[in-house]
C-alpha cells in the first residue's frame, strides 16, 4: 500500500530563522511534511553551523535541528538575491523570521508590506520580547528570558543561587508555540483565504509554562522559590535516596499515597492526619521524605523501582542523556533516529518526532542537514518549473 502524504506535504515554508527557536519550529513543520527552504546568510549561514561538537566536519547541533531542510544563501540587500527571494515568496505558504522587530521592515519584507502583496502568506515571527511593548527592540537569549520570566527563580536548591534549566526552554517552548500558531493560521486560511502574522515572544512563553506558580500568586500566596526536585503542590513528588543513589517517586494523589504507604509496610501513614491528604503532606513534606527514606535506604534503587511499578506507583530512575537515548521505551517509540550524512558520510543520532499520528510517516532515518547554499540549483530549477524540491 502507498503510505498517505504527510499532513503538510503541500506546504512551502521560507525559513529565515537561525540558532534555535525558529529552526525548532521549522523542524517541527518539516517532520509534519512541509518543505522547508532555509534562507541563510551567504558565507557563514546559520550561527549554529559553527557550534561544536562536530561530526565529519559538521556541527552535530546544526545537523540535529536542520535535517530534512533545503538551503539557499541569499543577501537581501543584493538586488539579484532579492529577486530570487521575491520569487520564493510568491510560491510560499509561510515565512518564518526571528530577527529583532524592525529588521524585516527595513529590508522591505515586514508584515505590513507583505500582507498587502501576499494576502495568503502566513508570517511567523519569534523574538525575545515580541513585536509590541516598550521593550520589543531589546535583544534576548534563552538565559535572559528564563531569568526574567520567573523560571530561574524557582529552579535549583533552596538557599543557593538560581540556575538555568539545562535544556534551552526559552527557545524551545517559543519554537513549539510558534509551530502551533502556524498550524492554526493554516487552518484559518482554509476558511478565510487570508494569511496572518503569528507573533511569539520567548518571554511570554516562559510565563505561560509556570502553571502552579502563576496559580499561587493569583491566589494571593507568595511566589514559589527554588524547591529542588520537589513539586511545591504535590507530595511525595521528588527524588529519594536508595542504598545506591537517587530515584524518583511521584505519588500524585491520595490513592497513590495509600498504595505507597502499604508497599513500604506503613499502612498507618495513610490514616495519619499529617499525611492523609495532599495539603497535609505538603505541609509536612520534609518529615515525610525522611520517613520514606528510612525505608528506601535499605535497598538499591532498581529494587524499589520494580517494587513500586508492580504496585502501580509512578516511579523511575534518574538517567543521563546517554541512558535516556538507550531506554527501551524511548527506542520503541522511534525517538532516536539516524540523520544521514551527506555524500555517504557518517550518520548521526538525533531526537525523533514526538508527535505520533496514525497517518504520519515516522521513518527511522531522516535526510541530511543541507550544506550552506547546497540546494540553490534545485530551488532555482523548481522556480523555473523544471522539477521539484
């Protein structure tokens, strides 16, 4: 049987983004079948082409974020290159950019210009602070928005300096939200025939992911501070010491806590007023942690994980990234894929597509990341009607 086309197989995206937030969005769209034409700076291209480590002379970082895309290098201050970009715009469904507000306007490709000349075009813009507001023109990186958006204030251990989340959630969450907005705009265009601008600010997205913290402040409580691995509103929901190291327990409701108490041979805990309800357990979280660890310290983490899993209690090991990439469940979900090398070069492992759809192809290998300007001839031929890309 012929596999169905991917959902976005007829969508052309001009991707004028670089580094992480924008490329993460365009990678998401590529994995849904869109054709991504990455428009890069001549000579240097995307900044991440120079990010270590390198595999066969190419940035592993760049390859992991930009596989399955095409590249053309265009200088939008050059008349011949502008002519090519104009032809691409005439064929594109989506334009992505992550410049500071005003840059595309000065180049003559801002939203207010393009909405008049290309009414069906969807214009996706991601920036540190968005297209509006008193600080829209300020530069920002992931670290800045994690700090300013409240995330760093609650990350780390109590009494110690705030720490940045290890993954670049400032960029990645913004890229995810931008992809959602692009999909919604494409759906809306089916009804209205009109494109629109999708404006995503990295700072906005940081506040949007602080679900319990925003609720606490809204309820008149003090903003939460660092709590290590512990969830501030659910107990027990953190790391625990076993004989040979740490593992996690996430007993997210009273029924699970009752199971935990019975599994640890302390059924009386479930009736203890200090622990019988989640609010009470949160109030006595430190005491409960000590009591649980008086039991878990007697056996290795693997034994406790097996015991708790058998009882239906959410638990798990704390794995490093290499261990996670070898996890049988992750592998079974095709979440570690091979990105092919160009010209027969070595392949590279990368994260797979977490969006699994019954009609979406999910191959275990993906096309290589493009060489800078490596698809110019094919793209120009496609514009001339002499082939596909």
